[in-house]
C-alpha cells in the first residue's frame, strides 16, 4: 500500500488555489460563513486612486491582464497612494498573477498587500487565505500552517474547503493528527465528502497503521469514487487484517468492472480465489488473462492453470494446460504430472506417451516412479513386453524396487496364463512343480 504522495497533494492544492483566485477579486470570502465585526479603521480611497484601480479591474474582467498590469505599473510607485491604496494595488496584482497561474508572483504580491495591514478585516482575511493556499501550492507547508493558524483564529465557522486545504498543509508539514482532525471537520460539513478530503484521512490512517479506520475511509472512496486504485488498495487492506473473503470480493468487483489488466493484479486475484477455495474461478481468470494478452503463456502460467483445474477436480480441463506447460519445461516433471492426470482418467495410451516424454526430457526427481507408472500403463494396455521393460527399469531404483518386482511377478503370471490358454509351453515354475511330483 502506498500513501498519497506530496506530488498529488500539490496538484490538488494547485487546482484549489487556481479556482479561488479566478473566482473574483473577493475570492475567499465564501470561506467565511460568519465574520467577526470590523475592528480596524481603514484609510479613505481617493478618487484618483479609485479611477486607476477601477481601470485595472475592468481590464481583468475583460481578460486583458497585460493591460491591467500596465495600469497598476503606472501608479504603484506613486507617493500619492496611502497604505490602504497600496495594499489594494498589490492585492490586484495578486489576482492578475493568480489568474495567469503565475503563483510565485501572485504570492509575492499578496505578501506585500498583507504587509501594509491596511485592508478591512474581511478583505485582509481573504488575502491571508489566498496566500496560505499559494504556500501549499508552492510546497511551503510550514508557512501555510503559520498563516492558516492566524486565519482560523480570526474566522468563525470556516468552510469545509478551508479545513481541507489546512489539512493538506498540516499533513505535509508532519502534523498528521491535526491534519486528520481538519480532514474530518471538512467531511462533517457536507453530506457527500469530496474525494480529496477522504484521501487525506486515508493517508493519515494508513501512516498510523490504523487499518480499521482506513478501511472505513476506503470503503467510502470506493463507493463514491469507484476507481481501480481504491478497489485494489481496499483488497490489500482487507488482506492485511486477515479478512481474505472481503479481500477477494473487493478485487473481484474491480475485475468485473474491467479495471484489472496488469499481470500482477490478475495473478493476485487468482491467488485469492485459490485461497478462498474457488479454484475454477482462479483458472478462468488466468486463462482469460492469457487470451487477452495480459499474462504471458509460459510454463509457470500454464502450470498454475493446470493446478487450479486439478484442485477443482476438473481433470479433463487440466490436461491441455499441463501439455502446454510440459512442452515448454526444461525437465520432464510436468509430463510426469500430466501422466498422473491421464492415468486417473484411464487414458493409458496417452499416459504412456507422456511418461515416455518425461523420461526422454529427464531431470526427474524420482525416475523410478516414472518407470513404474509406465509399466502400469503398459500393462493396462496389455503391452506386456513394454510393461516388463518398464518394471525392470523401475526395479533398478531403490524407492520403487519392491513394487516393481511385485509387478514383474504379476506380468509373469499374466503372460504365463496367456501362453497356457493359447496352448504354449508352461511357465518354468509350473514345470518344476510337475517334476517334483
């Protein structure tokens, strides 16, 4: 599992900042549902300054940002401006740069505006809010926390959006517990929490290894914003809490929606099906993955499919995967396993071919067993000469020597009986018995 990284938070912050700055020259006011009464006496705005500032704002409204900046350039150094008017000039610069996504320049302009401390309280807080957002956007999280602390201290009933951006700043500056509190505060202020708010809560819970709480958040994310990442992470989190049935259900839902296309994802789903004792579905997932080109058709993959079908007691369906796997393997072990499946199905001729190929490829962990099984298959096919040769070879291996000798006696008895019924000579044992009488 991977927590949400700073890059993603930065992108979210950028979008939030851009949206706020583009709204209007009074952006941020929406983030204060209730404001404290005005406590500061503000200097008057002269008609001379008003006309020039108004011209700049008209140009902004028309999308003529260069013209707006030029209008401000003409007056920004004028000694005719009082502190309040200078603050308004820098505030307007900030909106021009913000609208053009020049966030560094916007930040510097707003900082100069705040330094004048000459705006009305409400406007001052609006600019503070924009600066705090810009700090988040620029990765200056500690500065953002500092400004937000002051802003929250002076703002009654901050909006969900304000709590969310503050949560980002807190999380990235290392205060994850407070980040969680503000993320939860944001969610409490709306019926349908935004995806980004839930993401912060999720990141904090995972970072603190609070998996039960993280599961609740992930379940909300997957339900409200169904994306592959959430379903996959939800499955992983269920597995981390040893709930493998729910781990399978989450990943299976993602699969049914066509979200799983990577080899590792499909194989993990198949493993979960096996763990939950649903081997036929495990086989089908891998077979479809191979057919769709998402999973390579190599010996290991075919072997997995074969094992799944065997576990599902679908011997016939296991045969082709085993044939494919055995043909690609560098040893004869898989041909030996294929032969076992064919013997169970009493397909003696096919089993003999598979056992012959197993012995030809070699590198078997127990070659005596292969010879013994070849003898059994040959005997079942009534090929007594081949059976005798196979049992004699099996008799040369310690593990299978005893069984092979017993089978050789059976072959001798069977071939002897066949000769007698055909009018041929009696076996030596019977001739010896007659001589003793």
